[in-house]
C-alpha cells in the first residue's frame, strides 16, 4: 500500500512519524518487515493487519506493536477512505515495550485525546520526541489488551466492521445482531469475551473517536456534531464525552487549538 510519511519528532532512540496510507482496494498488501521495533497509534480509517497466524482489526481505537523484523500485511477495510496514524519507532529496546509476537491494544478515548494532543505539541516544537515513550506507556496502562487471533473472528469481527463502517452513529445493537445473524444475548457475551468491552461501550468509544477527530479539525457546531454522531441532544453528548475523556468537548477543542 502506498503511503506518505512525515517526521514530527526525533531523538537519539525514538522516531515519531505521521503516516497516511493511500486509499486502495480491499486486498492484502505485499509482505512487509519492520526494520525496528515500533508501535502504530490510531488515526483514522480502518484496516486488517495479519502476521503469521495472528490477525487483528485496526480501527480508530486500536494500537498495535511489532517487534523488529516481524513480517506483516495490511488490508484496508471495505469503505474505509484511506488510513492515517502515528508510528513510533525505537532503536533501543527499552524505548518501546513490544512483545516478540504482534500485539494490539484497545485504547480509551481519554488516552486518544492525550496522544493527539502530544502529536500536535510535538509538531509545534513544544515538547520533545523523547517524552513520547512516557505518553505511550501511560496510554497502554489504561488500554484493553486484545488477542489478535480471537478479536478478529466470525460474528465479532463482522460486528466490529459494521460499526466501524457506520461509525456507530446510526446503528442500533439490534441492527448489528440482524446483520451478523446472532441473538443480542449471544453477541453481547461473545463481544465482551473477545474484545474486552461491551458492544455498547465499543460503539460509544467509536463515536467519541470521531468526535475527537472533528474537534481536532476545529469543529465549531457542537450541537450539529452531537446530532451527526447519533446522540439525542448536545447535553447527552457532552456528558458522555466528559465521562470518557475527562473534559468537555469545548475544552478539548480549545486544547487542540492551543497546541497548534
């Protein structure tokens, strides 16, 4: 998959790059090998990553780590308009803690906010690339460890794909169940067992991920944003956002603006 890379920070042991994979047909890429230990942090779009027998669905909530020389392939999800993220590469083992096998983490909205804010401050020269290690470690402490071989299986994978394509905004739990042909109770049990959070919580996090993306872009119409994401009113959106992120949508937007 063709990609653009822009270095936004570098130190003696750490390289931080914004990466955008261009829109491509939903097919597996050639086999790549990582030249260094690296962690790929969420951005936008969705894709599947495969390495050996492990496969994981990558969305705006999911980070993954690859050890040095690990072979992998990427396939964009149907309907995903390209994918963007931030790659943190390390030349020293202590900098980025990556297991020998590919590993993935489901990050909460609060971690996503702090990561996005750090990237902006890094680009603006207000912080150092060396501080990235602490920011990433902090994000992972609040993350849910995913099991790649299980979290991308059968109806759970199809449910996640549907919610990612629709951004979770206008899709009900019953819609998802009907699409993957299982009962609500069975999907609820399977989803929590394989993904580590409930389907409702996953759907909510996807919506807040989209909200962070638009707030970072400078969204002014918070009532319109709440409506677009399927919240019944702005105060409902504000409460959900503050509960998950730790500040209001307006405060998050201002923090992004101040970091530019």
